C-alpha cells in the first residue's frame, strides 16, 4: 500500500506530506512526513474522522442538530468569522 500511495502522490503537481496511522490495525503510511507544515485546517480532518467513527458506531446521529453556546465560540480566520451569530 505504501508504494501505491507514493505512486499516486507522484502524479499530483503539489507538495504533499502524509502521515496516516491506524491504531486499531497497527498500520502506518507516511510520505515526507517529517517536513514541518502549518496545521491550519488539517486539524479539521481529525475532527471529521472522529465524527464519522461516532456515526458508524451509532454514538451520534448525523442528522441531529448541534447547538453551540456563544461562550463556546472562539474567533477564527476562516469563514466562521463572517457569521453574525454562533451556528446552531
């Protein structure tokens, strides 16, 4: 799998760094993983992965609405800063 990933990445005209670790299967796939990067929105992928896992285990309902209190909202630099009020 490592070799396939490297071949696919080699076809992309971009600088890519990858670190994938499946803790349940003791599997790790890396590609230029030691290069420092700015985390920025990549952290959202971790949140998304946890959400999908919770959906798959039926711990959360993907159709349920989530209420976020105004004291839980922090300023950001992305699209959320344009919202007049916290998302519901």
